[in-house]
């Protein structure tokens, strides 16, 4: 009984240490918060630029595809006459 209680207490203390270490690591980031903010802002701008450029490229390709289909249909109708 006593041995089991010691094991439980040791396990609980270990868990508390892990949680405290994790919290302390997060607190220490405050010194470099501006660097992290700049990095996250730069990544956000880069990601949004990448998404927008991909969308514009896809729209351009789709528009060209539609215009080619339209030209094909226009010329194919001439041959049917």
C-alpha cells in the first residue's frame, strides 16, 4: 500500500514538473516576442500572396480554356453551314 502511494506521488510530481517546464518555456518567449510577431506576419503575407497568385493563375488558365472552347465552337459552326 505504501509503495503504491509513493509511485502515485512520484508520477504526479513528474507530471507537475513537465507542465511547469512547459509553462516556463512559454513565458520565456516574451523576450523575443517582436521577432516572433515579425516572422508570423511575414509568413502570413507570404501565404496570402501565394494563395492570391495561385487563384489568379487558375482563373487565367480557366479563362483561356473557355475562350479556346468558344473559338472552337464558333469555327465548327461555320463548317456545318
